[in-house]
C-alpha cells in the first residue's frame, strides 16, 4: 500500500512537471511556426459549454463563416483563435487574458452574455486590444471601457421598442412582467420595459411583476398570479431555456394574451417548446425575410450553403458582423496596432453588415434597426422593423 | 538539538527568500496570462487551505465555501469601488447612501471582507454545526444558496444580478501570493497550537475528544469561522483579479473545485493543498487542448469536446477517493527533518511526525 | 386570491408535489439503507430522460418501449454506480463516500455535456399520455392526474416490498446494522444492490414524468429537482417512505402557495425551500414522520 501510494505521488509530480513543460513547449512551437507578422489573429471568446452554450455556438458559426468568406486583410491571412469561456466569469477573464498574452491576438470578438463580456473587458482594456461584442446588450458592457465596441443595440432601446410595440401595435393598456432575478439581461430589460410602458399607459398599467430563478422549471404559480390580474400583454424576457417552458405553460394554463420577449428567444430550443402557439413576439437583430443590405443577402446564401441543416439566426449574423467590422476597422486603420484600431473602430459610421447599417455612438454602442418577429405555424416570422430615433 | 533547530530556521528563511526571488523573477519574466494563472493558483490555495482546515483537520464536511466567498467578494468590492463608478453601475436602483461614498484602500478592505465573512460563518455555524456529516453538508450547501439568493435580491446593496464591475484591478503577484503565504503561516500556527490539536481530536473521534474535556461545539465553531474568514479573503482577491463579480459566479461548482483541490492534495495536509491548488489551476488551462478541435495534418480532424476537462477532473477525484484516499500528501506536511534525512545529513530518529 | 386562482394553485401544487414525492421516495430508500445522500440520484433522472428521448427520436420506438428501456438502463446504471463507487468505501469515513457521490454526480453531468451536448433538447409528449383538461376556469394537463396516481401506486408497491417480502425484511435489517445482519446470513451486498436498483428505477420513472411535465432535457436537468426532492425527503423524515410522499406534497404546496400569496417574494422561492430544510434539520432532525435516532457510541 505504501509503495503504491508513493508511486502515485511520484506520478502526480511527474504529471505536474510534464504539464508545465508541455505548456511551455506548446507556446514556443506556436511562436516558431507562425511569426506574428505573417498572420492577423482574431481572438474569439464565447460560451461553448454551460448555460449560454447555445448562443455562443450560434455566434461562432457566424464568425467561422465570415472567416471562410473573408480570409485576408491587409494582404495577410486572418487566423481565428476560439476559446470557450464556459459561461463563467472567471473563465471568461482567463480566456481573454490568454488571447492577449499567449496568443497575441490583434482584435477580440465576444461574448454572448453581458456578464461574461464585462469579465473579459477590463483585461482587453489593460492590454489595449479592442473587443467587438456580438450580442451583449447590457449598457454597462461598454461604459467606461473605450476598447469595447458592439454591433448590437442595447437593452434600453430594446425595452422601449417592445413597450411601444405593446402599446401601439398590440393596443395593450395593461401589462404583466415576469423576470429571471438571476439574469442581468432579464432584470435590465424588464426595468426598461416597465419604465417605458408606465410612461405611455400610466403608473397603474403594470398589474403584476413577478420573478423566478435561473434553472426553475415550474412557473405555474407565477403564471396563475398573472392570469388572475388579466393583463393585456405579458412581457417575459429571459433565457430561452426557461422561457420556452414558461411560455408553453402560460398557454396550457389558458392565458391567451400576447407574450413578448427579447432577442435571446431566437433559438431553436425556444421554438421547439412554443411551436403549437401564436401571439408570441420578440425583438431581434436580423431577419432572413427582409435582407437590409447586400451583405445580408451574401450572409444568407452562404449560411445556407455552409450549414444546410440549420436555421439562419441573429446570433450567427451578429458574429458575422463583428468579424467583418473588425476587418473593416483594420483596413481603415491600415495597421493592427490596438490604439490605432480602437480609433478607427470608434469612427465607424454607416457600416453595412448583415444585420443592418451600423453606426457606433459615443458609447461605442450600435444604433441600428430592431426587428420584431413572431411565432406563426411553428416558425419565427418577420413582423415589422423599428428604426432608431 | 539547538543546532538542528538553528539549521531549520535558517533553511526556512532561505526558502522564503528563494520564494521571493522566484516571485521577483516571475513578475518580470512571465507574460500576463501566466501571471494571472499563478495568481489564481494563490487564490485557490487560500480557498483550499481554509476548506482543508474545516474538512481535513476538523472533520466537518461543509459545502458552504462559495457562500462565504460571495460575502467576502461583495464586501471588498463595495468598499473599494470609486463613488463615481458606483453611481454609474447602480443604474437600476441607486446604492444605499451609507455605502455610496466610501472608498477604502485595498488591504483594509481585504481584511474587512474576511471579517464580514467570518461573522457570516459564525451566524451560519451556530445553528448548522449541531449537525453532522451529510446533514451538515446539505445544510451548509443550503446556507450558501440562501446567501447567493439574498445577494441576488437585495439590489440596492449588491446591484443584484447585474453584478459589480470596475473593481480596482490588482496584478501584483505579491498581493496574491503574499496573502497565500500569510494564510499558510497563520494556519500552520493554529494547527500546531492547542486549538489545532483539539480540531484533530474532534476529527478523529468526537466522543473521545469530548471525554477528554474538549469543548466540541466551541472548537467546531472556531474552525468553521476561521475557514469562513479565509474564504472571504479569497473572495475579495477573486474580485480584484477578475474586476467584476455577480451572484451566479458563486454556485456550487466553485465549492466542487475547491473540494477537488483538498481531496487531491490530501485531507489534513497544508502542503498537499498548496501543491494541488497550483497543479489543478494550471491543469485547468493546460487541458484546454482536449476541448479544442485537433487537426492532424489536414487529413483527420477531431472535433473539440467542450466539457472534457471536467470529465477528467471528476474521474481524477473518483480515482483518488477510491484508490488513494490520502491523496498526494495524506496528513503529512513538508518538513525539514524529512528533507535533511533524505540528504543523508540528519541521523537522528526524529522522523516520527514526518511520515 | 380569487377562488379560481386558488383552485388553479391547488392543481399546480398537486402536480409539483407529486413529482417531488416520487423522486423523494428514491432518495429516502437509498438513504434509509446506507445513510448516504446519493448525489448521483439527481443525474439518474437525466439519464432516463435522455435514453427515452433518443429511443423515441433516433430509434423511432413507441414511447412505452422507450420508457421501459430507459427504466431498465437507469436501474443498471444505478447498480453499477453503487458497485464501483460506493461499495469499496463501505468501511471508509463518511466524508469519503460523500465525496465519491459528488464525484459521480459531476462525472455523469459532464459526460452528458461531452456526449450529448450542452444544448437542451425537446422531450416528446406522447398524445396518449398528455392532453389538456379544462374545468371551468381552471386548466391543467392530464399529467396532474396521472403523476399522483403513478406516485401512489409506486408508494404502495415499495411499501409492500419493504414490509412484506423477504428482501424487504432484509433491507430493514441491514438499515439497522450492517454487521449483525451479515451475521444473520443476510447477503448485505445483494440487499444494498437491490435497494439501489429499486431507487434508480424510481429515479427513472421520476425523470420520465418530470420530462413529460417540463418537456426539455439537458445534461444539468437533474440538479434542481435533485436538491428539492432531497429537501422533501428530509422534511418528511428521511428513511421513511410515507414521509417522503408527505414531504414532497408539502414542499410542492408551500412553494406554489408562497408565490400565490406573496408574489413579491417569488424571487426568494428557492431560498425558502432551504430555510425550511435547515429549520427541520435543527428542530426535528428526524423529519415529520421519521424517528429520531440517537447517535450510537
């Protein structure tokens, strides 16, 4: 027994040394094979596992597609370095640190999930490497971090859009809100919606405001509460995981009023749950039915070719846009120097992406068209679009 | 005998000096990523040490570590963020006025984080430590969840699920490893004191310990509170390294990682915990390659397998617990007698406590 | 709260409560015999759900065939876990067994992520089992009736087994004292194995019904019901089979009614379950129907 134990100890120690050596070697060989000047490296940190995996995977599909279509900039090959941030903040910060220090990337794309973006942001800021967010919609992501940009709109805009749609198009006078208290996205969006809805319909117009926690499966009690208040519409932003079950449950309970949500709903997992129902609306970034720019058409055609068994989605399109914006910035800056690139990106104006014409404002957030989609006959269908003011 | 102790003290000083030199070298020669991993290892070492005190030395199976980390991280973050960024970040609901304008320096804030976590440890421990084994495990896990849910819901103090960002960033290896070394020294002293002997007596046989006149509850509470204190310190450091925190960070998964470190290193060995904290933190990054797609000369490409790292770690944990229950070090510690005897110099028979 | 809402909430409580009860029975059986929180129990729910999912979608099996296979495979898996991860530690400190259980749980979840992918999949609802029932202003799924019936049937079956059959008597003997029972010619390994088999089969049934009620499967789906049902088992008195049933229904009702009567506190719902757990552990550690066992010297 003692002998076995000692052997094991030795084994562990050897393993540790080997791992350290391996780490060292791996880096060296990488440096030797590809001197930094020959390629331009685009780092990607996205959640490929964990709660946000679906969104991260869709985004990466779009980025890979863009890389296939536009493999060169400034006459150099563009190389993607994709790291999983496991839907965890600590991992997200590590991932970005690895991208800037070990992989020495020139620009970074990511991440689905605002809190992950916020964990990675400061690292990139210190290293003076610009980051382009695909879909983090929380305003705080770019606040005070001049190296963080994004190609999506932000929650205050999204909340207002949905409130206006509820008031003007759906003619709602009262609303109920159900939010996921553990998701910054859900809490933020709900607040902006409530603010805007109260402004249009009076303080008493929000008849119910209830919450649940990420991971919950049973929403019957909250929905019964809402049903008793009989609102004209229900606003339920949150993860597609919980919301799919939540919306289906609402219909099973006989709640027939329109249910509204945000851009996270555009996932096949959500659709699978609510296929049988209608009057489900959400805001998103992209539609296949109304290509806004010529880039949209290219993206659509190429996406179908590359992933024939997958639905075109907004996250893929945003990943695509983040990548081509990065290349556009590098072209305009004429260099991959972080500070120069930051300056070039900050001046982005009227950039034509797959998701529309993007102009970055003073906070480096995109002002652009929002699309409203609805569920009809088991499909996401384009409903209307809302221009930014 | 005196001579031998003199040599040992000298060696200890030399070791500390060597470590300092090593840090100095690391600070200047490693890139930021490697430094970050090294600093993270220091945090995990503190976490592992504090959990080992509770589980390995006192024999209380507590799974509440992530809760105390959460308390520590929030305390330190709120105390050190600038009033300006507080105003910016609490845009949903403003922060309560008492907290809005304070801004402490880093070190008092870390200390305070530990103290607040210790107070929580006391509050949780007081009822929970009357339970044992799996009941204690599930109760402490429950308390950690309760802490997390309360933090999520008290928006005007913690900013709820939006989390905090713009926490002052610290990159210095001295802060992280300095804290880790102080933790090691303090815990070593505690373990070699009458408290420590009482803890171990309780671990080995509670009833016998009680019969010997050891106040079981007092010592359990003491160990638990000290554990919570260092968990709080580690939480504070975690905030400074990531610079943004939110409640979902502090889920059970965190506790699992720390447990992994403690079990692999050996329950009841500080040395083992430190070694295994370093190994596991590094492995966490090194093993990334198993999750990435592997391209063999363009002929064969193996798609990446996200999640594979955790599979490896879970199997590692099971292997250790099933076949080498002592882990790396068992209850042994690094000690000079052993080193000296290995070097063939120490001829005395003082090796009793080293094996 | 209006009458309609109240009745609706009663229906909600019954659905949730009977699911909790069913899963809690499995927990309580295993705990009753070997005094171990089988953390992996929660992940057996996930395994059963995935087996049924693949059976129906990939192999196009009729749902009842797929369900039967799911229960059989989960039972086998449960027994293997016991044999590989718990049996070698039977004489080890309790902490080691617990760590082993946590390790198995994480292993199953992460193998799930690697093999099945982290993205959730829709669980099919066979029309023969699930339809909507409308009674006045109250609407619920047929499952609200089916689940309690299944739960009660299984409860009776398990109670019969434990009280009347030979293996049941052996189980009770083993739960009192391993050594003495083995001296009395009881094959302890066989008894513990059987307990795990029954417990895992119950977990499988629970997992299948859970997935019918909340039709989405993902590798981490077991974690949440696992914790809640453990709480339910402790409430009722861990080790007591009717206690698990009672605890499950109580917890379900309390959760639903908490949100119903105090919607402002709905964000604290999960914390509330833990508060109940801790209060019970402190003031009546035996649970409502359990016996308070004094620690032996």
